[in-house]
C-alpha cells in the first residue's frame, strides 16, 4: 500500500489498519530526517497549509507548525480569538476566505464535534482534524500508538489502560479506535461519573480500581481532568480524585512488573501523575512529543500526495 485510502484525516474511525501502518512507516523515515543536522526536506515546497485553531492549543499547534516547516510547506496561522469569527462570520465563510488565498490543506481544531466532517463536505481542500470538541483527536492517537510501537516493538497483543476523564476526552476515543485496529486490548479506568455509557459498546473493559488496572496493563495512558469542559462537579474534590486515580512512584514500584506511562499533555503534576512519575524512565511523555512531529509530517505528506 503506497497511498492512504482517504483524502482527509477526520478521525481514526474513518481510516484502516493499512492506513495506520503506512503512516507509521512514513513516520519512521521522517523521524530519521528530524534527527539529522539539517532537519528540513523539500517534500511540500509547493503546498500551502492553513492552521485554523478555534480552540486554545499549544503543543498540537506548535507540533503541526513545526511538521509543516520541516516539510518546507508555506504556513498560514489563524487564531479565532483575533478573527472575524468574533464578529459573527460563519465557519464556511472563514474557511472559504482563507482558501481563496490558494490554500491546499487545512489543519483545524474546533470546539464542535464533527466540524471537520462538515467542512470536508463543503470545501475542496484536504482537512486534518486537530481535535473536534470531545469527539476525536486522530493525530494524538497515531503518535501514541507509534510511541507504544517504538517502545515495545509492536502494538498488537499489548494491554493498554486509559485512565482519567474518559467522558470529555477526544484523545480517549481516538486511542480506543486506533489501539483496537492495531490489535491491542483496551480498558478504561476512572470515576464512574467520568466513564461514558457508550463505552461498553466499543468492546472496551471498564475498571474502577486503579491498582487492578495497572496490574493488568502493559501501558497506562494518563489523561488530565478537563475542567474547562465541565459544567457540573463529577467528583467531590481534586484531592479525592488524586487519591483514587493519581499515579505516584510508590504505586508504580508496588507492581510486580514495569509498565510504560504515557500522557498526551498538558500534565497537571500532582493530580493525575506526580513529578517523580512524569520524569521517570518508565514515562515516555517527551518521546510522544518528538514522535508527534514525525507522525504529523507523515500525515501531511501522505495527504498532500493525493491533492489533485
């Protein structure tokens, strides 16, 4: 397989295992590129990419921008906070105005689930979903699975537990889809109030005891509590949440095996994981960040090759 089966990356739900493996093989090449003294290749020299972020982002936006510049693309950055969206302009009008500047690809983060799908049906440019509400975050799931593959040799057959705020997390849903397509076993762990009812229909195990979840898994992907998406209180206090679902070094050392600890960021140190866990050799959090650039380079390169 030498090209993707899709023209957009809207969600892991819409791509195949072959697509994921092609992205990983391409990312292997780009990882070697970004570790050279000269980290730039001319692969997308004639491509213009617009980064449209209607929601706050630091790591994802910077990672995409760096990936684009490493590929020699021309980059336009758009922030909704200082745009005509504040004056009532629609999403379609905003994007069409940008596309009239001859933009080939759009990387978009939006607070509304399905915004990328809506856009893909109404404009001609190739769309990359950089997160749509609490729905999907496909490149994060790809870089997470790529990091597991790098650390453990393969994703197939591995046991992965996703811990924390599953209800509000686009990372959790995309990871579940990606891990299952690659043959991993998945469980979620967190307060019952933060585990959505639909989760049992996704062939995912549910564990409310963190110790048992960690004893079962090979990899623990720790999610932060997304307070900005909460309009009610889902647990009594942050302190109580940390006592039941926070990972510390003492808990890790009590396990009868060494597990891999991941986190998509931003980390709330002392809440979901302590600093001695985040900075330990079991944590591959900084590897995830580096792999994010290579994986996003691969996604952009493969989608650009399908632009007519």
